[in-house]
C-alpha cells in the first residue's frame, strides 16, 4: 500500500450487485464500467464482500465472467469470515491465479442467509468462532507469500479494546490498515499511526452526504453541527494525514469522480 501513498493513488470502493438485484444485467454493467474507470485512472478498485450482510456476487466471479483486466496493485478484494470453506478456497485460488495481490481481511457482517466459517474449517480447535485474526493466519499458512493482507480498524469502538485487537492482527501478519470512515481529526487514529509507524494506514473517507447511513455502518451515532460536505472532508483529511493513503467509500461516480484530481494535495 506504500505504492498508493507515494503515487497519490486513491483506493476506490466498488460494490458488486446484490444476488436479489431487480435489474441484474444493468447492475453488472454498472459494476464493470466503474471497475474499468477506476483502473484506467490509475487508482485501486476495492471490491466489497457482502456489505452489511447483504448477499452479493463475489468480485472474483464477476472479474472471471466479464474477463476484466487485473493490473498489478490496482485491485483489492474484501474477504470476510461468512463463507463456506469451499467458497473461501475458491476465492483465494482465483485471486492467486489472477495475481490479485491485495486482500482486506475482515470479520464482516453476518445475516441468516450467510454461512460462517467454523473453527475446524481453518484448523483451529480451541476457539468458539472465527475472526479476521484466524482468517489471516489461515491465508498465510495455506497461501504463503501469495498476498499482501490488510485489516480494518474501527476508531469508534472502545479504544484499548480496538488497539489490542489490532496488535493481534499485526502479529497474525497484517501488512496494512484501512480505517472505518473518518470525519476530520480523530485522536484514536492518531494513536494508531504513532503506534505502528512502519505499517501503511489508509484513511477511509465517507463520500456520501448521508451521515445517518454512516452511523448505521459503524454502529454509533455520528452527529455533526453542520451539513456534511464529503469533498471538503476529503481535502481536510489530506491536510491532517499527509502520510496516509485514502479509501473512498460510496463515491458518487457521476458527481464526484471528476473532482478527485483536485483533492490530493
């Protein structure tokens, strides 16, 4: 991820269509168009995994089906713990074959429609459930040297608990960190950066004006005194965290994409 920081390349989130999409053909076309646009801009396209527990198509299967190009350091997939063992291995094998280097390993959001990995699936016997820590260990063990694995950091959780979890993730082999969306200066993020100066930190910028949706996503009420301006916040984050990279979630491709060239200072 140092590549993206040094070369001022954004990481741009692209959501795959939901399995129950009412207009699947149009949604798949939109996904492919956005994917190619991000690649052509020199940015990294980041493909989510069943966001907020919604059963969606896998990024790897869309890449295969539509023969989308995979350029070095320009594709990252999210991978969570809500998969059957066979599906998990199929995703990882496809990533390896397609030379997808970056994987963001997260515990993820579950739902009654999603299976969850069992401890015995990834060769753990002394725990009750699988988290990103165990999934990190499994990938490193079964696919040694194949991937650069990242993890998530949530500054809205109790501080010491989240920093302790991060220590276990780093020990399990995490090579970069992507935060939950940050609005302005965040003291917990500052502590994270100071604690791991050798680990690239990617700050997530919330590009939707819908702050209520952000509150739902992080699980905590985020109240602002003024109307939220995503572009202004992105510019502020650049000033506050000049040594970090930036992940853009829910970016408006029609209204915001062309403004990005003027935001990285």
